[in-house]
């Protein structure tokens, strides 16, 4: 038993988390005694420090830092013999594991856990909003529900689930055995559940959970009850995780591409994650700063945002949106990558305008940093800045438009395989267009003056993040499910899931455009009677939308446990991850593959993307496009 | 279908164009016929609504284009039995097309932005004879202040405006950020602690319209509502003159004494009604934003009730937070009205 607490693992993790709390008590005791403050042990002070020390203690106990501690103290480091790679039982997913495929699954499963929790909160909100007046939750709880809903789905679902999918497939796609920094990768993952649990724990705080929205505008967040710090500090862990992963992706993509994998032979998913990672490393420190400033205002008496003490209230919004606008692209670009993969494979055609697809991603990265103040058109900032921000906001639709049109051209004259991933990709294409259109409307200042902070915004953001990001996430999960689990999902349930989601997504969110323009503000627990029937209809649709997620959950769990075995390459894809077994061997490739052509040469006779040496799988049956020579996707040359 | 048959099959481009045009026309007609906006009660509303119509005109065809291509592709290019191993033609791109779909959206967007700029300049333009109104937001009430020549401003929790009299709002916040919005006027701006924000409207339609707070400001955000009354210039003058008289006018009973129950349920035109946040059986109010007065005030003496109204944060009912109830009732209720309210509540609470 004692041994369990001495070695790295969950037991020691919880023990060290408790040590972390004790350390917080000790530090606060020492400092407050030093400054003769009364009371010596102030609850909020201990809590805020413990929210840092306890998760760090957990990570130390879990063993996330072990290697570096050995190295830093001059001890003999544990040689990495990769014996821990692969997961042999469910317990292996609860350990620090440096295998990118294990980490990828840890990421995806964890983030879907928070997806369901966040979705459940949305159901509770819709139950309250089904009728005007107060029925189920009091206004404070309601404000907490939408704040935690947004925070979980942004920081614990969309951002990390993309990181998780890419964690699994990106090294495979570029022909690498793992990520560049496997230990950092494991640490990035383990910070995530801590951030999510912290946000959920806020409901236990005195005064309720954080309730100032995921935007946490100062000074509301500075004066809010103590539950606010669970967001303030939780975001630090989610953000650190995000930055570390992005660095890892950048180094992996730059340094670990297989021979012959030039930048313009990379699959667009790799390009998308390259662009996203650039956004993350540049932008995410800004939200970290904004929340630290709130924390310092709250607990250390700084006056960054305290107007009465010459603080600047608008500064918070500028710093916050300098991250949080690019964050919208952080939540969108990886989806662009997923859709590019799926549309090419499922249309059996090369991506139309590959180079412009890559360049438009980079254009979005650059332009994404020039539009943040469009969230502040009615904030009272200086008037003149609105016009340039309106123009950049409209212009960023141009590279996005290039992508939409190129995807449409990719469909054109293809051979469309209309299975679940493809349906979600096509659903994305149409729904994201609507989100983009309402986005352009929101660039137009006179319209925004009227609709900002209304349900029109709620509709817009859900067309972008649900109809956009989530549809690509579903597409990607179905598409790579055979590769990640070695099983096939149930196609009929997948299609049922798509149609339920597609129809009730629209019935839920489309009416919000109307009630928003009619004047219903967002983030309200109660509303004027004139919107009662609209809201009832929205709530009913949203409950069925919620049920559709259960179809997905059942399909995933049942298929993972007992679905038919998946072939190596059920989609006849050219990219490298499909040229190895499903699931891939522990070290991905027996020998480093050589890349000799583009990733999407469907229909090109004899086209080859990568050459694998000594692969365990035979050459996938190639397409017999354009008649003549049998096109092979990957040529296996077994010289031994 | 064999690959050759596929190649020879005619792609119904003309059909797509026709269907697309019809769908766009229907979509635009539907978009324009939806009653999107609330009443138009200011000169600013017209140009904004018109701009929105232009956005409908320009965005419906974009969506129709995308949807038509997706739907026709699904219909015409879907994999048919026997085509499992077939690939599409290896088309890698088309520079001319790519230039077109980069340039045209850019031009359209810049044109839209230019038009929006014109509208913005128009709706924000200074008007002759603007009347100044100071707007103060605090958790969770609005105070409208009409500066007067004698230096004693008229204060009100309800907004009164004269028809066709341009006004300029100077907006402040006392605690956190609020947002002063009258949907019927289309204009809004945040009330920000530490700075003064402003905007102009010219109300041009008689009526009463909702005033709402559009920026999340805490617990009572959703009930931080008031009313904007656009009245004739003569009626406005009369209202102003009445407000300048020392005792508040609204809520008066027939005998000239304030009616406590009416004050409770309707306010006095200056102070927000108690009933919008509190439950009181006798008054028929059921809101639960604040404590239930039937429970909390039953059997309490008059001085406790008076303190609870004037200094709400001195004693907080368990389960509720301080700082929620406005602290300005001592200013917005006249002494007579306060007396009437205390007497009324003391008499009926818990009965």
C-alpha cells in the first residue's frame, strides 16, 4: 500500500495534491503573520494559492515532472526505453504516458467528457428559458450555467479536442514516430482535466460558480464572489496546456517531417495545425495576462481595472479580445484541416487550389490579429478605430471564402462517398457559410450597434462553433475512428446522428437570429413575454439536439467495444496515417517513410504520396482512375 | 455507371443557374418579409434597417450558391453502385477561377463597408438643438437626469423624450459595465465605470418602448429594464414641470397622498417598482430576484422596513447578496412616498 503512494501514479497524485493545499496554508500563514494581518488564515487567500499549488502537487505526484526533476537534481535520469508506449488496459490512460497515440485518445475522451457536461448545462439553461419568469434555477445559478457552459466548451472541448485529434494523426501524417517533445506532450494533457475540474468545482464555492460569462469582463469579475477565481486560475492551466501543445506541434512539424515531405506536400490538416499553433503561441499569453490582472486586482489590491483608482476598464477588453478573437480561429482552423482531408478523400479528387488553401490559412493567421476590437464596437472605445476594424473584419472573409469555394470546386465532378464523415463535412460547409455571413453582418458597425449583446450574437457564435467547429469535430472523429480504435463505427447510427444534429441544430439556433434582432438581450435568465413562444420552440429543439449527442455516444462506445475490425485503409486514402495498420504499430512506422508526391493525388494514374519500407500492410488497392495504369497510393518496397 | 458514362453525362449548369436564381429570389423575398426589427422609433432606425436589407440582398445569393453546389454535387456526383473504385478527374486548380473568387468577394465587401461607413456617419451626425440627458447605470437600475437651467436636474428612472427632439445621451456607470439600449431606437452603448460614453438619437414616433441593459452586469441583469416614453413636446414639457415640483407626482392616490400599493407595483416614474424584484402577495407580485417580503418583513417594525429600502446593504437576507438592490431609493422617492410605502408594506407583509 505504501509503495502505491511512493511511486508515480494516481495515489501519489492525490496525496501530493493534498500536500499542495497544506503548502498553501503554510505560505499564507507565514506571509500574513509577517505582515500582521488579521485573520492569519484568510480563507480566500488560501483558496487562491491552493488552486495553483494543489494541481501542481497533483502533477508532481502523477509523475509528470519526474524526468526533469531527476535531471535537474543531477540524478541519473530514467532512460526512455519506450516500454510505456501503447495502452494495454484502460488503466494505462490514467498514467503519464508519452506515446502520442495514447495522449491523443486521452485528449479526445477527456474533452468529450467536458462536451457532455457543457451540453448538459445548455439543456438546463434551455429548461429555464423555455418560459419567461423563473422556474428551475435562480438568476445566479443561471449566470453560472452559461459561464461554465461556454468556458468548458471553449477551453476544455473545442480547443483540446482538435489538439487531441492532431496529436494522434499529425505525427503519423508527416511520417514521424512521435511528437517532438513527448514528455511535454504528456504534461500538456494532464493540465487539462485539472482546469476542467477546477471550473466545475466552482459550483461548490461560496456565492456560487463564476457567473460573469466566459468573457469575465472587469470590473464585474473583480467584484464577483470567490467562484470567479476558479475560472481565473483554471484558464491558466488550460492556457499553459494549449501553449505547450502548440509549441510541440510547431517543432514537430518543422523538424520531424519524413524525407521528401516538403511544406507543400503536407496534408492540409498539418498546415491547419501549423497555423493554429502560430496563433496559440502568439495569442494565448494575452488571456493568461488578462486573468492574472483580474486575480491581482481581486486579491493583491492592484487597480488595473478599478476606475476609481485610475484603472482602465476598457484595457481588460482589449487584452482579452486580442486573445479571444484569434481564439475563434484557433477553434476553426484545425476544423478546416479536417474537412480538407475528408472532402478530398471522399470526393476522390485532389484538393482544388492546394497552395491557396495553405496560403489562406496563413492569411487568416495574420488578419486574425487585426480584428479584435470588432467585439468592442459599443464598448465606448475611441470612435475612429471602428472603421479600420470593420474593414479588416470584412476582409478576413476573403481567405475564408477562398477555402469555401475551393472545397466546393473539390466536390465538383468527384465521386462522392456520402458516409457519415462526408455528411458532417458537407453540413459544415453549408452551416459555416451561414455563420460566416452573419459574421460579415456583424462587421458592419451600424448593424452591430443594434445587435451586439443580443441573441443574434448567440446564434452567430453557435453557427460558427457548432455548425462550424463541432461538425468538423464529428466528421474527424468518425473519419479517424477506425484508425484510432481499430474498429468500424456503425454507419446507420452515424447517419441518424448527422440528420438529428443537422435538423435540430438549425431549429435551435436559426430562430435566435430573429429574437436577437427583435431585441432580446443575451445572458438573461428571464425575458419579456413577447419572446415566449420562440423560446419554447428553441428549447424543445435543443432537447432533441441534446438527445442526438446520446446517439453519438452510444455509437462510439458500442463500436469501440464490439464494432467490426477496421482495415488499414478503409477510405482508400493516400495520406500516411492510413498506410499503417489500424490502430498503428507502437512506433508508427518500421522505417521512416519517404514522401515522393502530394497528399491528394486522387485520380492521377500511378500517383504515390509516400513510400513505406517494410510496412506490415500490403499496398492498398489503388484507384483505377482514368482507366489505364493502376494508381497506387503507397508503394511498399520490401527490400529485405 | 462507368467512368466514360460519367464523363459524358451532361452537368446541368443551366439548370443550376435557374434554380439558384429562383432560390435567391425566394430567399431574398423571405428575408425581407420577416419582421426582423422592433418598432422604428428614431430617425436612426431607418438607415440601419435599410442597411440590413442590403445585407440580406447580398448574402442570400452567397448562401444559395454554396447550398446549390453542395446539393447538385450530392445529386449528380454521388457514388453509384459499381463506382466504389472510381476516382474523380485530377483537377488541381484553376488560377482564373481562384483570382475571381478572391477579387469579387473583396470588392463586394469593401463596397458594403463603404456603405456602412456612410450610414454610420449619418446616424451619428450632430443635430441642431440637442437636448442633453445624463444616463447612469448601476446594479440594477437606470437613472435619467435632465439638466435644468436652475442647476437642479430632474431625475427619473423612466426615460421621457419629446417627439422629434434630438437628444444626446451621456452615459456613465457607478459599479460595473452596463449597456444602455432602447431596441426601438437601434442605438446602444456601454456604460463604463470611469469614462463617459455617448450617443445620439432623434425619437420620431410616439409610444412606450423597452429600455434594457445589454451587458451582463450581475444577478439582476435580466430585470434591469425600464421604459422609454416618447411623448409630444407639450406633454414632455408638462412632465418636466411636474417632476420639478418638489413632491413626486406618480403613485398619487385620489386624496393627493401617495398610494403605497401603487408605488410598490408601478414605482413613481422615477424609482423602479419594488414589485419588479420582490414578491408581495397583497400587491400580486411574484418576482424572486430579491427576498420574499411576505417572509422577510412579516412582523418587522417601520424603521426596519425604512432602513431596508434606503440602506439595503446594511442587513442582507441569508441566501442573497449585497449590492444587488439599488441604493438610491432615498433620492428617488419623496419623503411622503417613502412614508406611504413603509406604511403599506408594514401593513400587508405576511398577511
